[in-house]
């Protein structure tokens, strides 16, 4: 089964680009993936290309902007070819492409039109303001993509021995667990499932809460037994704190190589002011995080 047959790597040639491409190399070598390197050029001045608004620019000014844009494309093509050569020397099928337009929309459109299985992006260090309000390219892709997204946080993904999987018993986390299983089989890795249980403060009837908790344990035990049948080592823990806090705490304690989370669709208002568990983990985690956004079937 080709879990990651086609990988999209949007590059911006910033400091994190090398780590992102090395991570793509690691995944592609192990899953025989094709890597698509994409550079998106935003118009240096969109007004130049809008009908009836070109009156704001003198002809020579328009020409200067267009020439600068062409120069940017030429330099990007040279850099893309360099990365392509390095990847192909290691036996990785690689395609390069330069597009012009809105960065986020172009990346998302490309992923939909080319059967991409995984988008690999870098997340730059952010200040307090950006931690409070989503708005960067990586955050928009995480929020809007219908494909799975691997976020690299500075250090490239080069090994997978320990996997941390957030689990909330809903379909999105079941899909995330399927990816965790595929990676565990490929790399002989250990899976640790974490469930953040924040229901207790709202449980007016302790008897009902205890029964729900017991049912959760029964389900996790069943998952563990199934993993054993598939020769996968797995354990789990239920932490009585919000899911985001439970996962971040466990990252520091367990020190996994990668975190895998499912992500539900969220309203714009909630995304802006509260943020999903996945988005919060991506912001705070110091290791690679995969956000799973599609169904995967078992072998």
C-alpha cells in the first residue's frame, strides 16, 4: 500500500527549506513516493494585472515589476533544479513546478488536482501575536487543506522510533491512528496513544462519568490487542486534562519522534479565537506533527 504515493513540498527558500526537503526525502525513500517541489510567485504588484487599474502605473514601472517577477522565477527554477538533482541522485522521483498566484490557494489547488497524499510544510518561529491569531501560510494550509499535512518545526524528520497519537474516539482520530499503524509497521516503531479527558468537571453524575471512562478503557484495550495481533507495540494513557495540554505534556515526557493527530472541520470564528487541538499542538510542539485529513484503508 502506498500511504504517501505523492508528496507535495511547497518551498520558499527560507532557512527551514532544507529541513522540509530532507523530511520529504526521508518519507519518499521509505514509501517510494514521488516528490513535487512547488514554488509559488505572488505578483509583486497585483494591481498591474487588474483591468482598469493599470492607470496607477507608468509603462516603465509596469515593465520593471514584470522583469523583477521573471527574474524571481529564473532564480527559483535554478534552486528547484538543484534540489531536484540532489533528490534524484538518491533515487527519489522528483518533479518541479513554478506557479504564479496566491500562495495558499495555489498550494491547495495543486494538492487537489494532482492526487497529493501528503503536504510537507515548514513552520517558522512566531511571536506572541501570531500565536494568538492564525494567519501565516502554514497555518492557513493546516486549516484549509483536505489532505494530510506534515509540519516540520526546524529539525528534519530523520527517524521514527516512537509515535505519539492523540485519540478522542471520533472518526478523525481513527484515521490518524491508521497512519500511526502504517508508520509503526514500516519503521518498527512504538505507538503511544494519549487521550485527554476533560469531561469530569462537567459530569454532574459521577456514576455516568465513571461508566463512560470505563468504556473508553475497554475500547483502548481492544485497540491494543488488535495492535498486538499485527505485531505492533502500543500503550495508552488517559490524562484528565484538556486534549491539547495532555498531548503537549506527553511530548515533553515521552519525547516521540513524531506526533499524529486527526483534525475536524472547524468554524471560522472558533478557529480564529479558540483554535483546534491540532492547531494548538502544531504551534507549541518542537517536533514534526502530522495532521491527518483523509481516510486510509488498512492493508
